[in-house]
């Protein structure tokens, strides 16, 4: 995701977002006034979030939640996780307030992350803990 964002920014000229840095600094009760001065915090937030939600996808793969439907759900989880933290801390605005181009870019980056994470997770984690109980909803 990081590499894709850097490539996209070079092509589109979009500036860095400082919302991830502000979010993490707010969560840790650190000053946020000059978030542009904290590029390491941006990377830390991206990598910590990616690792935490990648672990969730790994658990899903092992328990039989796999393939395209799991990838779609994981994309929604990734978007919702970011938005929940950003809005709860006051670091960012709801996507409904963003320009459509920014939403498109964010959704595409998160989608790429989920596709790559899902493909790697499904390939590396066999469905070893799949239960057959409850195959019917009632």
C-alpha cells in the first residue's frame, strides 16, 4: 500500500496526508500541531494498522473465511478501522465530506492492500480450523 501511494502521488501530484500521524499522536496524547513534521508517525500508523488488520485476515484464512468475499469484507474492515479512529480522535473528517477524487484514491489503496493481503494470507495459511457445525443458519 505504501509503495502504491508513493507511485500514485508522483503521478497525480497529491500531497502527503498527515491524518494518520495526527490520529496516532492523538491516541498517544502527543502534540499534533505540526503533523507535517512527523512523517515517521504516518508510516508507523500505516504499518501498525496494516499489521494488526493483516493478522485478522490471517485468522480468517485459517478458520475458512477466504477468497474474494473475505477480501471484500477485509477492505470494508480496513476502511472502517481508519475512519473510526480518525473520526473518534477528531483527526479527520468523515468520507462523506471528502472530495470524490480523494475517496476514490483512498478506497483503491485500501482495496489493493486487502487484495494483496488476502492473496498472501490464503496462500500461506491453510484452512486448518474450519468448522462444519452451523452450516445452516438455523
